[in-house]
């Protein structure tokens, strides 16, 4: 009991400790005021353009948040994911985690085009994606935070990194945690950032095995509520329907809140990688319970973890470039 109380006291301290809004790397700092003089309207432009797209297609908020996550886990937050294939680049868009599922690139293009009109060659695509991810959360009712800025854009991509570094829906808990730790993220970051699945969709193909053959014995996943599973099977058959979409959070699919964690407590996490947070590790299970009960602490931890993830290996100063077009490196 004493250990449990100590755990919750530590989490409470972490939740309400001041956010660190700067990050030092070997070449320089990221800080929220980076564009205050060079492009003071930058953040307003990002949010206003994004808001128009999300108003027309609410699903895009989750898509942009996912792009940021998939970008940062490969070579750091450097907009490598945004690059199209060329003679010298094998785009990350073709990797297993991104092919037929990564979307929202046209939103980033529109934001970049407006920024280039008002502040030519000033705001990086990496910073645009980081800001747009924060604003996607805010626009759907989630927490706000100041984004450290000053990233530059990569000159290349890594499809192998995309295939190997991004957690997969059927990875074990330990594999997912290892992939987070390789990025400098810990268990609290894993559980908090997984809460981003409170918005968005997943394709039938990403969770089909849970419905029919989770362990190779022809049986459904025992950690999936069976009534929920039967409902899912009506639109996710044992074969076909790979691209059929399902809400990651069936309760409040377009609202950023803690119902995702409440679903896990009811064994109604859609992906195996969601449900294992509650079933396969005691510390993560305690976090799931805490976030399900305390939306405010979830929001605090999520914001901290997003800042931490956004600080993974940024390019600054002389490294990288400011792309004029996010889909290709400058001539």
C-alpha cells in the first residue's frame, strides 16, 4: 500500500511540475519564441489553416498527430516523413507503418504555402508539423502547451528506420517499451502518448488477428471484451475488408479526453498495443487507472511527453535546411 501511495504521489508531482520549454542539443536551443521576430504570425498561420481542414474533415486532427509521432521516431523530428521519393530519396511514406495509412500531407502543404507567402524560407516543415500536432490536440478539446521551436528539415529519409523504429499494433508490450526507450522516452511517456488514440481510426487489418487468431490457435484475444469483439467482426471479417475503418476510441471518437483509458479498463482497447498497457505491466496498468480517473493528470502528462518527443534529435543551426516545399529538398 505504501509503495502504491508513493507511486501516485510521484505521478502527481510530475503532473504539476513546471514544463521545460527549452531543449539543448549539440548545436543549439529550441525555444517557443524562435520565430517572434522572423515570423511573428507563424503560429497563428499554422493553427488557422489547420482549423479550416479539421472543421471540414475532423479525422485529420488524429492524422496530423500521427504524422508527428511517425516522423519523430525516425531520425528525430526532422520532417523526413514529409519527403516524397526521388532519385536520391526512398520515401518513408512507403514503409509498412505508413503505406495506405499516413495521411494529412496536403494540410502541411497548405500551411507551408501560406507561410512561404508571408515569411519566405523561414519556418521549417519540422516545426510546422510539431505545431500542427499540438494544435490538432487543442482543436479536439485536449491540452495546450508551448512548443519549443527552431528545428530544421532533414536532407534525407530512412524507410528502414520507419519500418523498424515505429511501434506496431501487434508488438508485445516489452517491444513497444524498448522502441520508446531507444528514443529517450520512458514508460510514463509510452502510456501518456498512447492516449493520443483517444481520437482517430484504425484499419481492420491492424487488429484482425485479435478477433480470430490472436495466439495462432484459432481463438480470439482473451483480453478483448467478447461482446465488443463480436461487434467488430461484423465489419472486420476473417478475410477482406482490410481498409475498413474503426474508431480507436468508440466512446468519444472526435474528442480528446481520457475515455481511451476507460475503454482499456473495460477490455475494449481496439489494438493489441493499446490493451497490453493494462494487461501486461503493473506500472503501466496503474497509469491507465490513474488517467482513467484523472483527466487533468492525463492532460498534464500528455503535454510533457509531447514536448519530450518533439525534442528527439532536432536539427538546428547549420544542420539541415529550411525546405521551400515540404515534399522535396531544396535544389
